[in-house]
């Protein structure tokens, strides 16, 4: 059995700090940035420093003048007693000796500690953040290359729709209504897949979209909604970086992933942690029988293999048999290594049009 989770340098966690006390030791601009980040999470930030930078002073002044006081300045150095009971403690120190004292003081009272720009004295780290709250993406390189994390963040920012924050807020309000209307887990899954499709079309949520989504939910417990579906994903030459966005979305929505022996664990990592992964036999008859049984259980199945000639032929055989039985079948073409096809794409298909080409019933690249 393949490992369901590859090794992680650190555990990514999202921590609720609303109304919690956190400690900042130091009055620098770097400390001000951490304080601002913590305050944005709803924390009450206690700052221990005899002097504050201009930026930090402005944050504190604005806070004191507002009804929501997020920053409390103590014009003195911190003590170990100040750290007791705090949710987090962040320090900014020039010397490693001072950092070591701060770190050990936090450990002694059980408060997680981070010393800015000194990884050896950090029990946790801050990642680079994409903020579409309530949707939040955090990127970490385990402290090895912060510039790389920032570059990754910029790329993620570019592909996420500007409306994502509003859709996320709508989802928070919809969850209880959907759970009340739909008992079937499969029907709920179908509803949320439709919701996600709307999110990534780039449109803005509105009352019409909400009414249509709820109408779809009302139909969700029909027999048609409870019958499973299968998506055949051609994974190209096997390089996970060449998977299409459509292929990744299919994997992430699957209950069951049926994969060929040449599909790498890096590709399978795109599937949900809860998804059942099964390496299928090379004989199409047995594979189709297994798929039919899962469909009767209402499962959302992804059948993934590389895009070579053998896989293409086997896919066609399986698709033909499943369609003949009335199953709901869709396909996702893969990227080919063929220079001929690449030349055709560059010279014949207008720029921007290739992503939508070949998404019909046959694999245009799995020949």
C-alpha cells in the first residue's frame, strides 16, 4: 500500500486566536509586522519594549483610539511571568544569547515561541499567506527559502478568483441549510461539486446563484444523484507537474482512485486524504466489474493512468463497456510528449484555446 501522506517538514496548522493573549518582545518593524498579523486573527497583542519603531507606534496609537483595542504596549522589557498563559510568544532579538533566554522562558511556562529570523529558537514558523478569508492558504519552505515561498504565493494569488472570499463566506452560511435538506453524503458531495464549479467560473455570488444552488440541493436525493460517476484521467507522461487543472480537480473530488502501476505517488497525492486508492489489475474485464460495483454504491470514481498507447486502448475499452451499461462517464485528456502534437498546438490552435480543446468523449492525446 502506498503511503497516504508523504513526509512533512512541519505540520501546517490553523490556530484560532480570537480574543487570546499573545506576547511580542521587541519594538522593531519586523515585530510590528508579526503583531499586525496576529491582531488580524483577533488576538490581543501585548507588546513589551521600552521603545517602538514609527510603524509600531502608529499601530498602537490607532488601536488606543478605536473601540477594538488590539495592541497593549508595556514600556518595559518582558519578564518570564509575562509569557505565562499566553497563546503564543514572539521575540525579536539581535543576540542569540537573548533569543535563548526568551526561548527557554517560553518552554518553561508551556507557551509556544518564535524568535524572528532565528529558526533554532522557533517552535513554530510563519508561512507566506494568501488571504481570501475565510479561505486562507499558507506556504512554507521550512525556513529554507522565504523568497521561494513568496514566489509561490504570487502564483497562487494569480489563479484564485477575486470573488473567492465572497464565495467562502456564502459557503459558511450554506452549510447548515444543505445539511438540513440533504441526508445523503453523495448528494451533498454533488451539491458542493456544483458549488465549486461556480466558484471557479469567475462569477460573483448573488441571490440568483444561491437560489439555483438550493434548487439543485432539493434534487440531490433523487436516484440519479445517488448513482456514482466515473472520470477517466489521462496523466500524460507521468510528470505530476504536467497534470491539467481539470485532472487535479477530478482527483481531489474522488471517493475512490483506481490507478495503474506506473502512476506515481506524487500524482496520487493530489487526491483527498480520505479517498480509497486501489491499484487496478491490467485486465479490463476485472477493472470494469470493480468500477460497476463502486458506481452502484454511489461513489465518485477516478480512473487514472499514463497516456501511452496501451493505456489509451484500455481506457477506450473500459469507457465503451461502462457507457453501454448506462454509467455516467467523463474524460480528462492528458498532456502528450509528442513533438508533433506540441507543434500542432503551437501553430494551429489560437493562444488561450488549447486548454478547452479535446475535452469531449475521447482522449485527444492518449493514442
